[in-house]
C-alpha cells in the first residue's frame, strides 16, 4: 500500500496550508481512493485517529509513503514521521514534558491527574510547568477532571515511540498502582521503589537520629544476593539502613532516577513489592 509521490505531495501541501482542523468530509475526499493512490485497508484507521489535524495528517501521509503501514498492538503502527512530528510539537518545552506525556500515554487515552502524579512520583505543583507545555502544544486537553490526549493518533504515536521494554515496565507499574488503589481506595505511588515516608524518614525530619532497619538473621535462601551486581548490592545495603533514594544517590554517586531504576529492576527480578521485602535478601553480615 503506497501513495504515488506526485499526488501525495499535493495532498501534503494542501494539509500544510490548512489553518484549522479538516472536516470528516474533507479528509475523506483527500484519501478515499483518488486517482493515482492505492489505499490499503490499514490506512483509514490512523487517518481517522488524526481527527482532521492538518500537521498530523501531513506527517501520517508522508510516513505512509516512505515507511508504509505495519501491524501494531491491535491497530496499525504509527509511522516514525508521526512520532517525530509529535516530539517536535514539544520543541522548547521543559525537559520533563516528554516524560510526562509518555507516562500519560501508558495510563490510557485519558487519565486522572492523581494517577499521573502517583506514576511519576511528583505532586501537582511539580508537574504544572510540564502540564502547561503539553496543554499549550495541543497534545493534551481537559476532559472534565481528567487529562486526555486531544488526538487519538498522538496517543498512538507516543505509545509506539516507547521502547518495548520501557513500555512493558511502565505498564507493570500502572497495573501495580491500580491494584493498590482497588484495595486502599486511594492513589499511592505506583513504584514500590519510591514509597511514602517511613518512620525513619519522619524521625529524621523531626531531628531525631534514625536507627538501622531491623533485619531477620537468616541467610538468603534463594541465593539472590549472589546474583546482585556491585551497584545493586550497595543500593540494597543502604535501603537496609533506612536511607531514602535521594540519600542513596548521594552515597553511591548516582542520580535518584538511576537508583530508582535499579530498585525497580531488583523488585521485578525478586518478585517483591516493597523495600522491606528487599531487606530480607541482604545478609546481616553485609556491612554498608
């Protein structure tokens, strides 16, 4: 399935000149089997998902010509041209905007602000600059109290731009968050590596000395400790001392984000869901 170059160029030019969303009838005239164009069965779905947005349609049709359309997760996969076009809409925006948009895409076509905050470990005030950039760029919009992708094609493109391993990890975090909300009825951090304040945290904030976390004196029956890398062992030891991710990052000279990444990887590998469970895998004789 491909569009002939000459006719496609005319179509893209027409779209680029359009100053407002095209009607369904106008879009239909552009892509409904005009002379010189072969439209495959997979093309109408992403065209409809562009919802008449001229820049998205132009990127889509050019991408179809150059890359074709391939199967995706229950729908056609968006061409890279569309993914690049969406990314370009955030040029000059705060660096966290793209990250926030990708997390929002994993949550769905629309999501609650509290759920997005829980997934990113940020409160609403911290997210405001990135939210403003996404709203100003026309990528997200308000749907009542929820945030929603303004165009379905943008949602598809952001999902498709995520590396498969990252998409899978984010979905696991999302599912874990939703299971917790179903039990507690309130949003909590999706990532067990970034848990709420512990008693040690509260003592520290009150100016009291924090005591090391008590550990059961027993060997790691599964031998998991031996499989840890040097960095993972260092992080696990410091978790066992009751340190926060930020304190650990300072000690091991990594960013808090990298510490969080290592903790998530350990949790997935060990099949656990809390820092307290991780401590059980740290030998008592292991000095920090």
